[in-house]
């Protein structure tokens, strides 16, 4: 087994634990450290880091992780985008959550039930009203 395959489960546990503890800055540091150590940063690590951002209502940082993945030509999948949509929604950034859906469609990333549920939940903000959520239901 390669050294990376031995490290990956430990890094995932660390990122999840940091997310559970609300230590988003530490999770982001771990994520960046992976890059600095030239380890493969995959969608699993990105998702765990975005989830840590979500738990702390740090939607801007969640989108920065997504952008980092794009810059480094890492394939962004439905699960990674779903985490970002949920992070935006939890922080009340419903417009950004809906923009993520447009980006997914532009990039031909599949929108699934989780995507739609996260986006509809994001629209549960006083300034959003129900029109955006109703449009999602009609889609």
C-alpha cells in the first residue's frame, strides 16, 4: 500500500473531527497542508472541509475550497457541490446556493435530490420568499 492510502483515512477522520468541533480554520489549514505536501487532494477531502465550513456557517470559505479544487483541476462532483449548496443555505446565503445550481448545470454536473433539497432549504430565509423554492419544485 502507498503512503497516501495509509494517510487518507486519518486525514478524513481529522477533517470530520475538526468540523464537528467547529474548528473551521484548522480544517482549512489541514486542507492547505495536503497541497503543500503534494498529496492528492480529492473530492472526499474537499467535501469534509466544506462540511466543516458549513457547520461554522462559513459559506464564503466553503466556496473558496470549491474554487481551490477548480484551480487545481480536480473534478468537482455532485457530492462536493451539494456540500457547498448546503453550506450556503445554512449560512443564509440563498442566492449563492441557487447560483451553485446554475454552475452545476453549466458544468454538466448532475443535480440530484440532495441538491434540490439543499437549495429549497436555502430558500427558507425571510428575504428569499417562496418564489425561488417554488421554481425549484417545478423544475
